[in-house]
C-alpha cells in the first residue's frame, strides 16, 4: 500500500534512476553455462545465437554483438570510413558522447543540428538544409525511447542517396509507422547497458541488411582479422592477394578488439523473450506520467506514438529558474534520483571535448537543446515501478509554485 501523502516535496518515494532488468532466470542461465565441465566463455556459439535471435526480433539480416553501445558506434563509423572515405556527418546536439566521438575518431567532420522539441531527435528541416556534397551520412539518435524519424527525412535522404545511421541505444523496440527503429538505416547501433531495456551488463549490437558492411564490421570487431568474415569470397580474395601470409592471420584493417563473451550473450538471450512485454509496461508508465503533469508548467506534448521509453522525461515548459530549483530540491528531498539535461547531459556543444575540437563556443546556435540542458531532466522508468509513485510524484511536481 502507498504511504499517506504528506508535504508534497518531503514525501519519500525511494525511486532510483536504474533498476536491473536481470531476473533470477537470467542468472540461472549463466549458472547453467558455468556448470559445464569445460565451458567456452569467450565469443562462440552463444554469441552467434544471440546475434541471430536479435536479428529476427529486430527484423534485419545481420547483427554483430560487441562489448558496448559505444563500441557499436565506433565500428559503424569505422566501417563507413573504410567504405566511403571521409567527409561530413550530420549529428544532433543532443546525443551521447560516443556518437560524436566516433565521428571525430574516424576522421569525419561533425555538423550539428538542433532538436525537434516533441521527439528530442534532430529537426528534419535543419538536417535537410545542411546536406552538402561532402555529407557522408546522417547519424540520428532516438533519444530516451522516442522515435526521431519522419517521412520527410527518410524521403529526403533517399532522394539524395545519403545513408542514415541510427543510434537506437536508448530505444529498443520503439517504432516508426509500425516498424522497429534500427531497420531504416544502413546500419543501426544498440546498447545493452545495465539500465537499458535489455541488458548484458555491458554490451552492444550493430545491425544491418547490407552484406558488405556486415562483413566489414565483423572483421573490425576482432583486430581486423579476415578469418572473422563469414564470406568465403572475402577470405579467398585476401588469401590470393597475400599468398605470403598465413590465411588464419591476415589483418585487413587497423582495427579493434571489442568482442563480448558467452556469458553476456546468455544474459541477452534470456531477456529477449520478455523484452516486448516489458516495453509495453514502460510505455504505459510514460503515458500515465505525461497525462498527470500540469501542462502549464511542464512539457506534456511529446510524440509518444511508437515510443519505448526507459526513462520518464520531465521538461519545464518555460525557462523558469525558480521552478527549476524547486524541482531539483523536491526530487532530491523525495528520494527520486534524476539526471539534468536529459540524454547525454544536455547540449554536447557545451562539453570540453567539443569546445576544444571546434575552436569556438557554438552552443548558443542551438536554443532548443540548450533549454533542455538547463530545464530538462529524466527519471527512472522500469516495469516494476509502482503506479502510485507516478501519481504521487506528479502531485508533488504540480504543487510547486515556480516563478512569475
């Protein structure tokens, strides 16, 4: 039973930012693996099975399991560089650091756009307006479970022959026109971090329908070794081209070791069976949260159709420093863990690594994401979250007076 509601800002809700998705059944699956007399723990049959099952769930031909979503970003940009050379990549100013870092690390020039306030994704018209002959891809981020795609964006990129890369790290199972995000782009990236919809503790996935990019990413994952390719044509080509080398040790690229393990794959396979059900509960939680907030104080008109949110988005409707301080105090006093700035800590253009790279202060050119930077927050959302806590939280937030 919920406790009696006291003073709104002092109600103890004991609401952590993250809850592990791991269930007893997931841990038992790992124990079963370890009970074998001589279990293989490095990348092997469980990894391949997880890649197949994830591809089937998502609706793509190929997937490559790696050790983090950040590694998925890195390999995606490395593969794009190998196949298309350098140039410009269009990115949102609201994203995770590894999206931008992977672009810079692979020799691309990042070009930023502001957000659409209802989806937290890139503003479509700004993206289309910044396309040039040097644009190599648009790297979209589906933030906190919202769908950032529009038909105008997809049609505009298709007409110009510019590939789309999707970061779906925070949006497993979210859809656009009924089709899962991560199936629209040339490649898509997922994170299986502890707090996300499905967790392998640490882990990530690159998914694609393109055979050539799939083989490239497989090799990039493991030192650039040709033997990691599933294509006999690729293997035979390199063996014939380099007869002086042992075919087992031909390195096509100066690559990485970002493989994951059998243990991580077992955890992912076990949770995949209940992912859709858990996502449905998360969506219900978000809908309830937004329906109960005061729309005069907080933004409630997010584009929620097809969303799959692992966090509840709390954004002040106006730049109100007084209400901002009251919200922060009330959340902290009530034991509600939160993060300011929403995804990635807010406006990436304010971060030291980009100030150094760009050589000038550009954040003022992105007013919508800058509003989120100072007046946006996210709160934990998970299937076990009691509905009464959402009700009490909204009552508390709505009672805050704010400024004039």
